[in-house]
């Protein structure tokens, strides 16, 4: 890859890293990442991947920006209230790095569209805020064999894991079924510390870059949990479950389903 | 000293850190193992930092030479991909 003078300056701190170099930066520039959700997690993930120079970043979100988002969703601002989140984030990211192609997808993700949406991308990032989407994204990534960096946040706690279908666990190996509606409160009901998605989203973006570069160890086969109140990280091993209904030896889930029944679909 | 022959030469006079090393590193990346890169520079700090960084990255520094009041020349052999 031939870098322009601007690119040499912009990516200089990457290029001088032995693990990145010009070749690694070229891999980053060639990568295509799709982010589910342009909210608390999607904003920092997209922001840092844009800064890193990821070639193409697609954002999926059907919501519009509201004042209550601004405490944590750092790609949006008072001037973009009322605008679709994907367009608001596109404006912010493009202002940071016009080299990056941002693809705004203002759709509600469903079993009908998800496989088509992710098929042209190398890596999927889940920054959604609800269980139906989380399970749908997991199942679709297993079926399409797409690497998935999944993150979640609530109150003062966050968690993330990296799923490489065929090589390790999937989200259903961890938690086989979504919890019953109402059992786990949403951010809207329970609150979330505004900086928490920045921590978890930053970790998700780091996982994505390591996957692109093929360097270091990812959270494949592990779940990382962060507690912001005690400032503690905990990492647990997550083996693949041979009886997993979607990635196990004899999967019982072979077609995608929507799990919206009984769930509040407001975000 | 003059018997070292370079496979590639770059002139990074006028550049300061970190761009001195960025240019040198990109040049080394584009070469084959065993080939020698000759670097002409006029930023004194880089005459120390480039050799150190190149060694850290697994390359071999063959020669560091001040050739006049303002310029240095470095010969680096690529030992690591």
C-alpha cells in the first residue's frame, strides 16, 4: 500500500509498532467491519475503528438520536438530535477520518435481512441493547461463519467475548436461551454509567483490530467481565458446548428466528 | 566501510521523528531478508533512535556514520520480516 503524506502522519503511531507496520496498516485499510447498533457501544467501537483507518465500516441502527443518548453515545451531539443515529454517527466519523467508507444502514435487523447485511463484511460487532438482537446476531454469525465481537453493558458492569465460529464457543454455549422477558432489566429501566460503554467498546475495537492484524490473543473461548464500581476485571474460560443448539455437533437451530415476543423493543 | 553496498537508498533529510523511522521502516518492509538499506538523514536524534528501533525490530545495524556537519548515513540489513 502506498501511503499519502497525510496517511503517513495519521497512521505513524501504528506503523512504528512492530505488530502493525505498513503491512498491518494496509490490512486495516482493506478490512470491512459491520457494527450492530450505533448506540453506547457502537459509537466508541465505530469511532476508534474509524480513527484506526478500517476501510469500510457499516452501521446498523433504526433509531433516531435523543437527548437521553448523549450521556454515553459519543458519536452524537445536540446538533444531531432527531437525526437517524446512523447518519449522525456517519457525520462524526467522516469528520474524523474521511479515508473510511461509512455505510449507514437505517434498518431494524431481522431474521429476513441479517444474513444479507453481514455477508460482505469480515467481522461483525454486536453493540445491541437487547436479547432478541443478541441471539439473532450470534445465530447468524455461526451460520455464516463470521467472527463476532459481542459486548454488553448494564449499570456498572460490562462483558465481552470474541466468537470465531468453528474454532470456539458461541453466545449460546454461554447462555443457551435468552432470559425470559422482564427478568433482566434494560439500560432504560436500570441505568448505565455513561463511561462504561467507552470501556467495553474500546475493548471490542481492540479485539477487532487484533483479528484484522492476526496478532496477539483474542477473547476466543473466554468471557471478560468488567465491574466499574470495584474497578475489577474477571476473565473466565468458555468451552464450546458440543450440545449447543446452534454451534454444537447436532444443531437443533438451523434456521434463524426472531425472538421479539414479549420483549420491549424500545431502545 | 565503503565496501557495504546498499540494495535500496532513501533520503529522509528534512524529516523529524517519528516520520524518520516511519519512512525507514516502510522501506525495510518492502525489502527482502538479507538486503541492505542505506538511509541519509540530517536529524541528529534519528541517527540514534533509528538504529535503536531497528535493532528492537530485529534488524541489523551495519554502520552509523556522520558524513559532514549536518548529515548521517546509516546502513541497516534486513534480518527479520
